C-alpha cells in the first residue's frame, strides 16, 4: 500500500486515461488498450488524410481518364470505386476527417454549454434549476435521431457544404448531449456545494463566481472523460445516421461515411459489396474504439466492476480505493457513476 | 443516438434518482409522474414548433423556387403562415390538444391518418426487435456474468459493444448482402410479397399488423412469408438493443452475485449454479424494465433507419419519404406524435418499475 507521501504522483500519471491505464489489469487493460489504439489510428488518419489518401475525396478521374463506376477492388483502387465513380479508399480516409471535426465541435460545444448550465443549476438551485432539469429531461427522453433531423433541417435546410454539414451534425448532436452534461455536473455540484471547503470559502468572503469556478467546478469534472468518450462515439453514429437519411454533406464538399452507405444501398441488392462494407466497417471500428475506452473508464471508475491487481483485493466493498487510487480523479462512488452515465 | 449512454444508464436502475426523496406513497408517485408528462410533452411540442419555424414556413420550403412569388404568397396566406408567429403557435397548440396534427403538404393526408396507417408496421417491427433483444441479450448477459473476466465474458462483452458500435443500417445492409443476395434465403426488403400483401389487405377487420392479419387468413404460406420478411429487420434492430440488455444483465448479476444474501446462501451450501439462477439472476432482471423504457426512444430512432434500409413501410420509412419531399408539416407532425408516444411509454415503464421495486419512488 502506498505511503501518503506518494499520493501525489507526477502530473502525467494523474491525467485521465493514463491514470486509468496504469490502474487497469488483465482483460480490462486489453480492452482499454485496444480502444486507445483504434482511436489513435482514427485520429492519425484524420490528421494525415491528405498524405494517406491516394486520390481526392471528390476526384472522379486520374491521369488515365475517369475511374469508372462500381469498379471492384484493383491495384489502382484498392477498395474499388463507388456508384458515383469515386475511389472508396480515398473517401474512407477523408471521411475520418469529417467525423473527427464533428466530434470535436460537438463535444466542445456540449461540454461548455452543458457544464455551465449544470454548474448554475446545481449551485443556485431554485426555480431555474427546476426549469432546466425539466427541459433537460424532456430533451433527454426525445428520440435523439429525430431531434437531430429537425435540427439539421433548421441549420442547413437539408443540403449542405462542408462546414454547413459539419455544423448541422455537430450542433444537433450538441443539443442532445447538453442534458447529459447538465445532469452529471449538477449532481456533482450539489454534492460538492455542501462540502466544508466551499463553506469556508464562503466564510472568507469569496464571491459566487470565484466559488463556482475555483472550488466547485474543479472538483466536479471527474466523470466527464467517461461521458466524453461515450458521446464522441454517439456523435459518429448520429452523423452517419443523418448522412444515411440524406442529410449528409454533399459528396463534392467532403467525404462522409453515412452518405456513402446511403448511396451503397442499391449496390447491395446487386451484390456489390465493397461500396458498403468498407465505410460501414470504418464507422464500426471508430465507434468500437471510442466505446471500448469509455467502457473501460466506466468499469474502472465503478468499484463493483473494477478488477484489481493481486494484493489490492480486500477493500472491495468499501467503495474506496486503496492508497494512490484515492485520488479524486479516479475514486468514483457508484452513485456518481450512475448519474454520470444517464 | 442517445444510444449508448442509454446503455450504462440502465445501471441507474431508478429513473431520476436525483429527484428521489425518502418516503412517498405509490399513489402520489403515480400522480406526480403523470403530471410530469404534461410539461414534457409541452416542451417537446414547443421545441419542435420553434425549430421548424426558424427555417421559415413549410410552403416555401416545399415549393420555394418552383412557384412564382405571387402564387407562393397566396398559398402561404391560405395556410395561415403569414400570421404572427405567436398566433400560429397558439393555434398549433390548440390543434395538437384536440388531436389534430395538421395535414401533409405532399399528399394532403391528415397526419393522424398517416400515423394510424403506418404506425402499426413500426409497432410490429419494434415488437419483433424486442423479442430478438430479449432472446439474445438476457441469456448471454447472464452467461457473461457467470464467466466474469474469463474469455466467454470477453467475447460476449465485445460482442455487446460491437452490437452497439454497428449502425443499424450498416448491419441491415450486411444482413441483406449475406442472406438475401449471396445465400438468397431471405427476402431483400418489404413486409411481405406483393401477393400476400394483397390478400392481407382484404382481410376482414385488418389490423395492419401483418402477423395478426396473417393468422386471420389462416394461410400458413402467408404467415411464413410475413415471418420471413420480418427476420432481417428484426435482427438488425434487435441486436442493437440486445447489446444493451447484455450489458445491463451482466452488470446487475455481478452486483447481486456479490450481495450479502447470496453469500449467506452460499454459506448454507447452495450450489453455484443455483445461486446464479435463483438468487442473483432474478433481482438483476428488475432494471431491465427501466431499460426497456429507455430503449423505446432508441428503438424508434433505430426504426427510422431500419425501415429505410429494408423498405419496411412504417412511420420511419414514411418519415424519410416526407423528408425527401421536404414536407415539413408531415415531419413535424410525425416527430411530435413519436415524442408523445415516448413520453407516455416512459411514464408507463416508470410505473411498472415502481410497482416491482418499492425503492423507485419519489
């Protein structure tokens, strides 16, 4: 068991994800590592898309003339070409960029708005809190894809350019996520608000803003990495769903996997598999990667589900971590995890 | 899709645990819960209305560019879209309150009529999907819990996550490719063959639920045809939910398995298998009730995609048709009705959960 002196480890090992990685063992570590590797491949592909892709996402002809439509995989086109005559591999690689952009915009926007609202609702309480919670509940109960459709209509009118499409998808996802961040943050804030250190800050005469940002907010972020990863994977699914229903981004503006799958629907009936299997697999792998990370974080945060390294077993039922794990970033009680994932 | 986060959500067991206060009778809980439907539905109707009006009026959206400006203005005036937005809103609220969700622009049908006609197909699909989810998710979740942290657990859990990670429409396309095109054993799309559909349409007191209507015809060939068409869509949509069930059952069995009363039973010499089957498994099923409720929203969203993939002529398929026709009156109507359905279903599920588990009360 670690001595109290070592409870403050170097910064890098206290960062979310890395901390959990160190903490995990066996199967859980395997799942976390697989998730991280898949996610890393996805991010790297998105960043280096221009270098990796053999052709442009809207390129229809090479030096030897047009690519031709629905060509099976060959040396020139490793994954074949689509009904529209695009190179499947290139659209696959460029598509990761669109997906990553949507995730970034959606997660940042919902994090900022959701956490801010949750902080205000939890800290001040009263009628504002009630109204926010009822509204959040109503939106949470709503089939999210339908809400996304409505928002996509509002934002882009259905047909979109690159940024129009990305914003439409990202903002529709944002609205769906805000209630989740609001709930989690609010629950944490309410818990922390009654702690002694907040009380003492108030006694010293700190203002609301200072207490909220310095004392409460900093201590209420521990479940956020978990929701963040789960939401990132959900963002991809929503983007693909919108694209599949025809609310995607125009093929000449950007590559988007859901749109490609929509166009591949008729190919499937005639036995052309490469136009649907590859973009679909890309979605599955990215969502799988992000979900594995989220799942592992969730399990590691829940003492009932966490598997421990040998020697650290006996404290199972206390819901408290031994030694170094008593770091607030990791020791999450079952209650907050429940709140967290709602 | 709130999809996933729904999934672990289930662990919460109690909906709105944050609002839970000690005490309170069941009657009071039901009353409070029923009253909560009103603001929920009101907020949803308002949200959808405001959002849809932000884009302008539906007539311009549908006809814009195709009609000369004066005709367009005339039609907008006829439909009342040139009135102040507040008047339109109150008008709309009044209409919704009396069960009138408007008339579609593209085919001039009452939205309620569209919903009655196509809703049954969606209901049928959701029902099949839930059966698949129960049959696959619950036993596998139990097995995964029993073999916790050994390879079967790993396989099932990754399977569960895969089921979640695969978009329903991609799974649908894969199933079509394998079973309809390559193996040629199941139909590609639709709810029944054209011949069966004609017969089903003539059934006395047709319900629109093909399974029931097929039973009424008494013709095993038609029944078989209807079921064969249902397999792929049901599996595509059901596996998504099955993955969620698997996770919930696994987590709950694991936590009940570590409970004191199970330890007590073990010390009395009850066999491990019996412990799992009788002591740990049954209480672990209670949260499933809540999960089913949360899944309704997910199922409806998934149904839109599944129906589009399989040309299953239900509400979701119809919705995507109206979307393509840019008929936003129809879209708004269908979305609002689905939202109401979800709100009411959640209410019913919460009540059932409260009846089963006395801890789930306000």
